[in-house]
């Protein structure tokens, strides 16, 4: 009897050991990329913000300390997101979507909404501000991924498959747009639209939705004179070099001043006051000035590798929800990064979109790290092409 028990324990122990050995590990390369992006972003933020922090807040470490706090919270969120059972999470996605929209509507509660630069985009509680539109950036991707899985093979059914998703997309976009945040609303809509295309939406619906979206964007753009001025100053910044075109021209000078190798860490002159928001939307210009073309190329490569790994995770996913979620989450971060870089390089008009993990802004860093955690989660449970685990 005792021998049987021992043998039974051995079987159990051997089974447990095999389970531990076969348990899929995180994508190591992707994890290294997250660390590199976070570390380089924090370094760039400190270099671009210490002068402004000392001049305005009497502390050169003001912004970097705040960023460290948010990165710590984001790291905790990423750990939870990387370990939470995805089937469990999927059950609560509609509720998460509903709560995200509700939190955004709190901006209109007196005493909660914080306004800056004519835009009411932040909730303020106890001196801490948070941009709730970042929650929609995350929750809408998860919601569409769930709906696309649910409606697999039915994406040509307008009333049952398309309309319910479009309603949530439109409401989410309008909620963000109402915060005087046209750029974020457009970016959220673009990612959602691409996910529907990937999900097999009918070409006819794609054309109709694309046309309606383009018309709505045009109307929204024309509704505010300053948006038109941004476009005009982007097309011809020299026409108003000390006004609307100033930021575009100054960012260009910073990038050109860096040359191949840059002026060296901490040696930027544009961040001393010449370039407004050097630590925020235009931190990439300071990277170019201090680290030169090599620094710019490094940032491009890191985000490019992130996109490659993220989309690879989507391709290897073992079910439709993971595939669509990985595609949308990767796009949400990568498109945001490329939009910011395109603005700084003068390829598109100024948008106010931050560079994830580089620009000052705890909300973006927190949600970006949670997105990274979810991607790690999907990578840990996705088989590779040979049939093993990734």
C-alpha cells in the first residue's frame, strides 16, 4: 500500500514537473524590447525635461520622478495583464468597455474635469491627472476582438455583425472627440477600422465606412479654425515662422542640428526654451539633436521590432480573439508612435499625440505597458509554426 502511494506521488510529481517544463515561456525578445523602450524613453525624457523642470518646478527631476511612478504602476499592470487568464478577461470586456466610456464622461462632472490649452482631456483627483481616453484606446481594441471572434463568418451581415460594432466605435470616437481631441479620436477610429477589415468586413461596407469616416474627419477638421491653421502652417511653415509655423521649423532645426552622431547627451540647446513642449510631444526632436541620425534610427528600429514581434504574435495566435487583440494592441501603440514621429519630422500636421514611453504623460505610459503585458500574455499561450509553444 505504501509502495503504491509512493509510486502515485512519483507519478504526480513527474506529471507536475512535465507541466512546469512544458509551460510556455514569455517571448524573450519582446520582453527585452519593452525594457529597452522603457529605459531609452526615460533617459530621453530626463534629458529633454530637466531644464524646464528646474525653471518651473524648482526640480530638474520633476518629470522623470513622475514618469517613474507611472512606469512602476504600469509595470504592475503589465504583470497582471501578462498573467490573467484571457478567457476570464474576455467575459468582462463589454463591462470594461462600458466603464471606460463612463469614466470619460466624468470629465463633464464639475470639479473632476481638468482643462488645459482649451481641451478638457484629464481627470484630476487629489492633484493627480489622468487622461481617460487612453482607457478607450485599450478597451475598444479588446471589444472589437471579442466581437470579431463572435461574428466569425458573419461579417457581411450588416444588422447583426457590423452595426453593433460600428455603434460602439462611433460612440467611443465621439466621446474622445468631444474632449477637443481630434487626433486621438481619429487614431482610435483608424485602428478600429483596420481591425474590422482584418476581420473580413465586406468590401462594400469598407468603402462606405471609409467614405463616411473621411467626410466626418473633414467636417471635424473644418469645425475648428486652429486645425485649419495647423494644416496651413504644416504646408508652408515659412509663411508664419514666428507664429503657427514656429514649432514645425524649430523641430526641423533640432533634427538637422544633430547631424549623424548628435551633439551628445544633455547638450541640446532647443530644449532650453526654443522648442515648446520639448519634453512632451516633441521629445523626438531632442533625441535627434542630442543623438543625431543614429539616435533617430535606433528609435525607429526599436518600434519597428516591436511592430514585427507584435504582428508575429498575432499571426501565431491559437484562436481568433488573440489574433485580433494582438493585431489591434500592436497597431494602437505603433501607429501612435509613428504619428508622433511623423509630426516631429514634418510629414503630417501637429496632432498632440505623444510618443509612447518617451513623452511626459503617465496615462499613456500606464496603458502602453498594460498593452505590452497583454501581448506577452498572448505570446506565452500561442503556438509557433512548428506546433510547439512560442
